[in-house]
């Protein structure tokens, strides 16, 4: 079948049109995420031994058998009958992940292997800190999906979050994402002011269409430039908060104040059309501004309602091929020809870096950091002698 701009994504249930490659050809799917989902749906193939149960999918690849029992039976020429319904466990060559346990891992009737020998050991792994807890239920370990560690223990918990997205879920102190974001916040505090204390870090779960939009753009940029992931990097953004979202454990509901840019960005992502709402100046024109320097983004954080804390967003930004500039060009409405973004480098008009993209699908918020302005230790480079609000500190805030 010849695919056209009107061809619908091949993933069952999706009504979006397929993605167009830079060479003019059309994909089978609307986005990378749906292409991956289609691979996982290959589990609908049946086991070549029992010819009844679906095959097991590991790391996105469909294996020929439903589980260890059928694989062994095929190799040894044993029975091709379906595993008995009166047993829940099959032999496994893998050992339970709980420290000190040498029992084989549990394998369900469909051939799906666990990382543990029992439910009790799954729960113990979370309780003693050996495994990260599901962000939704906080009870069971996070599962591996296509070779990557998920945020959730099961499809049920994952759907419970995404069905109510946009949403934010707090990361605990031992969470790997929390530690990574905390380290990026403190290490990239370049001003000579004191580094604030991080109070809470929340992970942002966007609506499905936002994921699909940025995934499609990433894939487009990756194919066009050869840059893995479209040269996607995490960058900071400071904006206005009129509520206390994220301040406390129970402060996870978005406010309805149209002046609260923070809640609007988390719920609908960034909008280039909102350029200039807080300032009529952008050093590199009408774009969406972020920075690798957390202390620079802090200069554009505004807390309107009473709160002892401030809030900052860490974002996934698709930079693609970047044009590096050291002098201002405020008339830009898109990147220079042949480029996907602009990076303002310190040295000319700037004291600290700026990163500018000129389309909405090049950026989405991924983490919310709540921090206390009360200083904890000295940051930045005192020898540089750069004042916090020195020349070049203007960043066009958004939305």
C-alpha cells in the first residue's frame, strides 16, 4: 500500500496521520513512541511450541516461545501441550534480585518473568531500599519495560497516572532521577550567590499529545541531522508562580489562575505565542528561552503568592543543530538557515548562557524543583566577579 499524508498511523486505536520523513517518504506510524508500541504488540504472535499462548517480548524483541517451559520442550522434542492451568510458576534460570536470595525468579503462565521469586520479596526489596518504589502506589518495585526501568510497577499504575495527566508525582530522596536533577541544579549554580536548598523535586507527566508531538519532532531532527535524540538536553527555565504548587506533599493540584505561568506550562507545555508577556526584549528574538545555568533561570523566577520557597522547571529541549552566538540578534523569529536552535554563549553580550528554540514542539517540562532561597553554601566562581544582575542577564521569560 502506498502511504500518503492522509494515511492513518498503523498502531491500532490511533487516528493520527503518519509522520513524513525529510526525504518525502511516509512512515507507518505517527511517532517514535507508537513505532515502539507496535513492536511490543508483536506479543500477539503465538508460541511456535504450544501454538496457543502469545510469545514473550524482551527488550522490544518478540521471542519465539511463550516461556521457558515451551522453549525447553521445543529443544528437547517434548510435548507441545499448553502449560497446565493448575500451576503458576515455571522453572527459571534467573535468580531472585533480593540480596541473599538464591531462589529462581517467578515466571507467570504467559511466560512473563519477574525479577523476584515471590510477592513477599518484591515488597521487601522496596522496603529495604534495594528497589525504587512505583511512583504511583509506592508499594511495589518499578518494572523493566523494553529494557528500561519504568516509573511504575505495572500497566495498571501507569495508566492510572496517564489517564489523569497532566500530573506531578514527587520523587523521594533515594530516587535516581531526584539525585540527578538535584546534582544538576547545584552544580550549574554559577552565580556567586549562595546555592539554595532543594526542598522537593516532582516528575511531570504530560498529556499524551504533548509526548507525541515532541517525539515526532525529535525523530525528524534525528533523521535529518544524524544527532541522537535530536540533540535533546535538559535545560532550566524560571517563570511566575502565583500558587504553592509543589511546596508540600499535598500541594499537587494545579491552580486556575491565568497569571500562574508555572501551572499553565506544566499543563499545556510552552507556547512561543506568549513571547514578551513579561518583557518586550529577547536578546535572540521571539523564541522560548532556557539555560544550562540554574542560577540564571533563578533570576526569572517570580513567586507572587506567599511562600517560603521558589519553583523552577527543568525541561527536555530538542536543540538539533545549534548556532552559537555571542552578540545579540533581537530580530530573530526562527533559527538561522541550516540550524534548529540558537545558543547564546558568554563572552560578548552575555555573562551566562542562553538556549533558544523557536517552535513549541522542541521543548516540554519534565521536572519541577522547589527550593528554599535560604543559602546553604557558596556557589559559582567568586574570582569571576560577575554581579548577579550584571549585563547580559536578560532572558525572555515564558509562557
